[in-house]
């Protein structure tokens, strides 16, 4: 079993993703068998982890998953590795407004130490108060080390190290500010790893910076064992043979679900709607995950072979399930950012719009009446800017609440065995 470390930060934007990617790449180049996980529901960062290591990356979610499930996934992802780096989400203690779900909660459940990545670009001696606060707020949590990030100069580094000199904290290194080490973003986070023009060179450059400025040997000595826990299947498979859309428009997949479906005996096959491919004729269920259909609406509207195949499957009363972007494609039409309306599959009576935007973000409790082959109550996440421009009557797929238990009313639609919603189901 692998040992583990959590890479966290005081706040979003501190550089923990870049530091994590650089460490993963540097360790992989050194021949260390390193695995990784991402805290929370993020479906973009894990693909960068996979590019850095060549290994699958799971999400570990302290709100949506029980501690036992999270522990089993952490053990599974670290099987065959000597180290697992777990990248946190937001600030160390940030999470849902009620209940558990922060990076700190997960680290405590897994009994793993935390390395705090601190953005030092706008502070000097005050770093001592910041680090002291993060070490002392929850005494049961181990925060033994920091990485000083975005250092302006050697003198700046000296001031920071002196400020931390009397504290019981290990400074693993200081990474200079580098404007060239920035990953491009768009409305849902980082531009996808598959779209990065030269990701390998970027990761190698980041790894070079880390190897030069961080004491990786000292970091490895901080790692603690991850307990061996038998694997668990998170959700039953959608069918015996599940055809899954996968390309730049349908990229938001949780690997822990796919791994569990395979372990449960389901066959998985993949197809690209953007390439006008069709799902396997042998599939008894089709899964359209989330992604960026709003950026490819024109191409999807022209994918006549794909759309015809979906309609044929629906006519045969086979299960078709869409999440977020997949739900949008199952609708009547999608309005792009310029206001142009593009016909979609027309299997659900909803038209969505990326021209009229509103942020929808947060955890969701979801209840359904047995339409899906999942438990009647689920936990998921909603994150999108598109809105519903118009819709006709249909049976709602879910009844939804937010993380605090506030009733959000009906969510999604279903007609016969075609169904979808804006929620991404996690567990």
C-alpha cells in the first residue's frame, strides 16, 4: 500500500494544483511509483494528474462519500504505488456551509499529514501568523510542512524563513514566481488537459522548477501509510453494456464510477459524438456525461448519425441518461454564447441557453422514484452557467436539496427511459 500526503492551501488560487502537478511529474521522472487523488467534485484537475503520472486519478469527496468509501477509494488508487499525493480543494477548511466535506476533514479521516502551499506574493513576516493559525485551529490535524510559493526574490525568501524559524514547521522549499507556469482557464475551470497544446513540455518545465526549489526527499519522509480497505462499488451500473460518450464535449467522467461498474461485471464502450460516432449496437444503456457542449453546439447539431442513433435507441426503450452537458444535448435545442440556436436530439422537452448565463454551483441531495438503477437517494454536484430557456411538461427526474437541506424543487426531466438533469452524481 502507498503512503500518503495531502497538498492543501489557505485559499483557492494559491498554486496548489501547479505544485501538485509538478511534484507528480518530478516523482514520476525519478522512477517513484506515485498515484494521486483530488478532493471534492472537480472533474478537470484529475485529468492533469493523469497526464503527469500516467495513472488514473480518483475523486475523494468528504461530503458525498462516507469515510469508509473514501478510505476504500484512497487504498484502491494507491495500490501498486509507493506514494499517493492527494490534492485538496479550495482552502484547507473550506467546504459545504453545513456538515463535513473540507480537505481538512478528509485528511483527518485518512490520517494523512498536510503540506500547506502558501502564496507569499503579498506578505512577509505575516506568514508566521497565517501558518500558526492553520496549525492550531484543529489540533488533531497534522500540518507539519509548508511550501513557500510565488517568491519574489532570495531576500523575500530569507524574510519568510526567518519569520517561520521559531515555529514547529518544516519549510520544504520556496518556488519563485514564474509567469510562464500558468494553465489557461475558462468558465468551468482549467482548459481541459486534452486541449492543452503542449502539456508534456509544460509539466516537465514545472517539474524542473520543483526539483530545483523543493526538497522532495524531505517531503517523502513526511508521508504516512494509507490503511488497506477492501474496494467498494459506489453505484450499480446503468446496464450490462454501457456505451459512454467521451470527447471534448463529454469529458466530465468520474473514474471511480467506471471502475466500480467494471468490477460489477458491466462492459463499457466509448464513442465520440463530436466525431459523429454512434454507441455500440450491443449496449443496453447509454451515458452522456457532462462537458462543454455549449462550445461545440454547431458540430453536435451536424452530427446526424449520432443523433439518429440516439433516437433509435430511445425508440427501443433502452436507457439513455444524461448529466449536465449530456442533459443539454438530450433536449430540443442549445443556444450558444452568440445567441444562435442549434437543434439537439429532441428527446427531452427542454431548450438550454449559454447566451443567458447564471452560475449554478453546489452539492446536491437527489431523490428519485426508481427511474435510474441507482439507490433512491444520491449525492451529487451542480456546476454550470447555462440556463433553461424554455421547457414543456415532463416528469421530473429528481427532487433536489442543497447541502444545507434547502428544498430546490424538481430537477431534470424524463420521458420513458430517456432522462437527465444538471446534476453530476458522485455517490
